[in-house]
């Protein structure tokens, strides 16, 4: 059972990264983290989306805020991957 849960977690994580990439974000960040960062920066769309996503993830309080990858550089990926 644990293998199935781990597998599903990885699939959901990759889908979130794919959504973020399709919407113009970095390929290695999740959509929740992007929304969390936008909400933290005071962007209206981020605040609205964070409210929606955090409601859906009721079992994970402050999901978007906690999904922000603070250790990531803010450089464009093509600069990071050189």
C-alpha cells in the first residue's frame, strides 16, 4: 500500500509541475508553490488561487505557502542550467 501512495504522490507532483510549466512557470516548481509566492507578494490572482487550493487541500494547512521553494534561485532556468 505504501508503494501505491508514494507512486500517486510522485504522479500528482509531476502533474503540478507540468501545469506550472504550461502556464509559464519554472519546470521544477509546483503550481502550488508559484501560487504561494504570488500570494506572498500580494498579487490578487495569487491570493484568490491560494484560497481555492488551500481549501481543496484542507488536510494540509497553508499548503501554498508551505510549497514555496525558498532555496531556489530567482535566476532564469537557462542561466541556472549552464
